[in-house]
C-alpha cells in the first residue's frame, strides 16, 4: 500500500504531539492544549474525542509531552515543567495516576522516553551545557547521568529515543551543524555518528522490529522528511510532504506499520501512516 495521505484529526495544539502504542491498532496521542494542560486522543477501532488530562498543581506544561508503553494497557507520559523539572503520569489499564515529580537535574529541552521491556524506562533530555542526559527506571529510579555531546558541539533541542529489543536503545538528535546525530546502547554506549541531512526541528524515531529504525524530521521546506535503517545500511532522505509547524512524532504498532503525527499549519493534529 505504501504511504497514506495526510488527515486532520482536529484539536487545538500548542506544542508538537507525542504518541505511544500498547498493541495492534491502538494509538494514544498527547499534546499541550491552549490551557497549558495535557490533552489526549486515542484510536481503538476508531478515533475517540479529545480529553484533558490536566496539569500538575504547581504549574503548566512547558512544552510537548513524551509517551511510551512497556506492555499491554500501560502508558507512561513525561513532561518538562516551566521550572525545568520533570513530571510523570501513567495509565495502569484502569485509571490515570496522579502527577508526580521525578528527581533530578535541570533539563533544557522536551524529553524523550524509550522502553525495552516491562518496568524499564529510559528518559533523555538536553542538559544546560547541551549534553545528552539520561534517567532510567529499572525497578526503581536511578540518577541522571550525562552521555556527552556530538563532536560538532552541543545538541540544540530535544533528543529522540527508541528500543528495538532487549538492552538496545537508539538515540538521535539535531547537532549544532543542523545534521542528524546518532548514538546507541548495545551492552554499552557507542560513540556519536553524523548521519547528515538538513534538520529544522528535533527528530523522532520509531521501530517495527529488530534492526529497523525510521527517523523523521521537519526539513527546510517544512515538509516531513524520512530516512530508515534496514539492519545493514541507511537509506537516503525522502520527502513525505505536508506542512509541519515543528517536530513530528512516530510510532509502530506492528510489522511494516508506521503512524506519524504532527502539529499542522492550523494548529490541529495531522496524521499519515505507512502500511505495506
């Protein structure tokens, strides 16, 4: 089938969206609304209406949320607050938890989150010095740690993270030279590598299986641009059209399926998907 056309899912977004999936044909999308709260829309056989998930008592959301699922009926969301702290809220299959503050460092970008299995969360953000910072949950919260910066200088906005298997994490970020930088964890952290391109937003990444990575960014023409790793080599960059306000977000709920979301020119949620 290939790529669908873009569709408009409404809403009034004031940030880029975030998306997660805990199973086949399930999508949960989050964004900040005009009231500074986190808003949620989901697909489960069909699209449901937007609902507000509120905001912590001590402030509004600073920017877009991050979301991931580690298993059936589980969603974890994270958001940077106006004071540069990190807040967390999760869905346990029956109800949403209260907002809770996470320990930590001062972060200077939206966050990204990945999970390689049940009760494992890896959160990434840019720190004050432009380095990549990492916080993890592994049956308990561990402290923040720096993973450094690319050779070309500090990362300039939010990183993107995904896991395609046990003890594997891939990280992407826009470098100071506006190219795509990549580093990964595979029983140890590897060095940054430059994957080129001309980025005008932070990247997003998803994976439908072992060895597969699909990276998306907003290009200089405001369109969605895409390149992928097939397990042995990287493709070239290709345009998927559209007019994006800021960075996209992407997720896969099954083999050879990708769903991409973004804030469109009317501040609504726009969506397109790939299905082979």
